[in-house]
C-alpha cells in the first residue's frame, strides 16, 4: 500500500517534538507499505530551519527503505508570533499542494492537523487523484485559536468553522489522538461513530529499549538532587506562572531542583520571571533530541504537566504524559478532562489538581516528595498502562486496520 502523509510538523528522531508519523512510518514500512511524508522545514518546537534546508523549495530525504520525506518550503519569518505561524502554515499549505500534485498516485492520503488549512490540500489532491483521505486531528482547531484569543475577527472565526466542518464531511475517515477529542467531535461536530477512530500518539518501546544503556546514565550534577521536571513546548497553553510560583515556595530546600526543558514563546518570559523573583532552584535547558529527552526524564523523580484553564484543553491528551509513563515516572498534572482522567482513573499513575491551584499543586508535589514508595507504585502503574495500550507496534497495526477498512 502506498500512503501519502501531509504533516507540517513531522519530526525525525534527531529533532525535539512529537514523532507520531515518524514512528508509524517505521512500523508500516516493515509491513511492506510505502510511505511518503510531505513535511515543512521548520522544527515547530525550536522554530529553527536547519541550514541544509535554507534557500530550498523542495528537499527530498530517503529515510530508509519504504520511507521518503519531502521537505517543502515554509517561512520562518516571525515564527515566534501567532501571525508568523499563520504565515508559515499558509506557505506550507501552498508548497505541499504543489508537491502533492506531482507525487505519483498513492492509495490513500493522511493529512495531519493543525494546521487546519492543510485539509484543503487533501481535498484537492483526493479529488484529482480519486483516492480517499484521512483527517488526522492532533489538536482541536480552530476552537483552540479562538479560546486563546489569537483569532478575534468574527468573519474569520465563522469561515474557519465552516472550513473545519467541510473537511470533516469530505474526509473518508477522521482519526483523533485522545478520548476527549473523540467525544468532542461526535457530540459537538456531528462526526459519526462509523467515520472516526482513536489512535493516541505512540510510545516506541523498541527505540526506548535500544537506548537503555544511554538512558540509564546518571547526570552527575543531579545525583544529590530531587529532580522535578517539565519537558516540552513552552507554549501559551502551559501555566508557567503557577509552576514557577510553586518552585519558589520550595526555594529554601536545597535538595529540590526544578528542571524545565524545551523552547517556545514563553521561554523569554520564564527567564524574566526567574530573574525578577530571584529563584535559585529552577534550571532551564534547551530542546533536545528524543533520545536525550528520555535520558533526562529518566533522571527525574517527579514529572509535571501544568496547563491553563481552557475548555478545549479538556479534550486533549498531552503526549509528554506517555513519555513520563513509559519511563515509570509519577506525574503531577494540573488539568481537567481527558488527561486528568487518564492519569488518575485509567492509569493511576499520578495526582491531578485543578489548573491554577498553587496550593494543591504544591501539596501534590510534597506528597510524592515524601513518599518514595508511592512514587514507585504510581510510576509502575503508568508503565504497565502504556505497555498494554499505547505501544507503537499495537497502534501502528490499529491504524492500518482503519486504513484497510476505508479501502474496502
């Protein structure tokens, strides 16, 4: 089977970020499927474009047998701002359409959103080549942009929702990565049960196990520290005000160190907050490769997911949760909805508190800090959950079953 994927944010194993289709493509290629990914050139976490992509419109990469990645132009101008990202999305949409038209006819298209506009590419190429397409939804757009206040013009909002609904109608199938998104699209968007499936972002235990010797290397600077870690995007949805305020309350305990790894629009604000409040127990690190981030997580004692109170976030699974769980780390999550239920009710791998509740957040950390046994139990529960439900091998097979049901 020949599968054509449009994903602007496709990341390789050497890049920071979510490797959803990188992982799936590896497993699909082993089953003799041919995968072509049309991707942008900018890493969405760092906002940087590698030197070898600069001044290129198209840049083909042969990853391995059965997997080809075609990098297409997307502009980096103003990428740290919302308008800059919109411009990047539009340029990718145009570039990917041009590339997609020239690619030899596949059997099926998968288009990954956001950006929402790339759904237009799938609709056009699907019609031209007379093939079905799957709309793979990672985040609920445009509702996220509206709730975050990035889009305020009523006409643009209306047009965005019309486009969203049109893509759902035209797609042969919709795939989401969380149970919250599944419920949202069925109840709020009218997507039928027969046309929607749930495939979470996978945990690749094969890669994890192959890197075990490196992962278990102890960071000598952290040997005598109790490490509380956040890893991932420093974006607008995460509540770093509460996290840093909690860190400040532990500032007198020389054993505790908060480690924040990643990049994003809030990174500069975090620097300024730490300097302004003279917080000594927070270490900021840049984004790193998948192997390096798992190595850092493996050195953590507790892992954090602090999000702000937005309705759309209740639908989401935060992928970092699965990384934490796969490495047997207990979790403190400040969130409501699907991710909180996953941590507390489904996996029993951590403690959930309401967003913005500093006292509850602080008490949850203190509870785990004081009980090594509880940390061990919760960490083990998380590992068992992802091993059974979120392994890459299982989810890659589940995705192919959806694809084959469409072709029939």
